C-alpha cells in the first residue's frame, strides 16, 4: 500500500515538473482503487491469521498491520485528493502557487520510503525518522503554504477559489503525514515491546 501511495505522490511531482496535468486525476484514482483492493486483501489475510492461534509476537505484528490499514487507506485517499485538486487548479493559477506544494510532496515521499523500510526491517530509527520529518518539517511547510495562500488571497481577492484549493491541498498533505506518523508510532511500540493505542489522525 505504501508503494502505491509513493506512485501517487510521484505522479503529482512528475506532472508538476512537466507542467502537464491532464490525466493526473485518472491515474491517481486508478492507484487509489489498487489501494482499496489491497486493503481488503490484507484485511482478509489478517482475519484468517487471527483464527489460527498465533504466537504472541505474530499476533502483535498482525494487529499492527490490521490496525494500520485504515491509516494507509486514508493516506491513499489524501494523495488522490491532492492529485485531483492539482489537475483542477493548474490551468487557473500562477506557477508560484503550484510550487508551494512541491516541498511537501517531496518530503512526504521521503517519509513513505522511510516507513516502508522501517516496516520491512522493523527498524526503529527509520520509524523515528518518519516522526521527526513530520514534526520538524511537514508542519512548518504546511504553515508556510497556508500563509502563502492567505497572502495571495489578500493580494488578489479574485483568486479566492485558487487560494482555497491551495489551502485544502496543504491540509490534505499535512493529514497524510499524520497518518504515516500513526503507523510509525505503532511500529516503534511493537518493536520496543509495548503496543499502546496510538491514533493522531482521524
């Protein structure tokens, strides 16, 4: 599921780099459907595993996966929404507005890659790097993008729809990061031997 999200974010970056946005929504939507299908497949596999009488370690791992499915599905939803908004926004705005989103997209792509590694290797430092990137950089970039959108709205009141769409993109990217952090925190707790109920994003 994380690899599909990475494809969605890469599609956003590629479209922006080439300044060619037509078809971005359809591509992201197809990837989201793959995410939804994979979510159901993994959920069924977890439920089957729960019926087998797992060892405590295996049970904890399957619970981690099962409880993280909603977060990962929401990550895909947010990535799709950003792609859709970007395709709709691109023809109606100046490049500066689009460029505001790129640092967040790049950073979130890095977080997805680190989380995939952490999950595969049960690597606590990699999981903590996901959290650090969110706390130290994603939130700051989110605030910066929101301020830029507000400034443009004040300078160009006729661009209200553009400013609101850019603000929504920023919120969706910030929420995407929160869901990645949820999974990273659960993974850290699992590897360290305590698995509390952690849930920052709704």
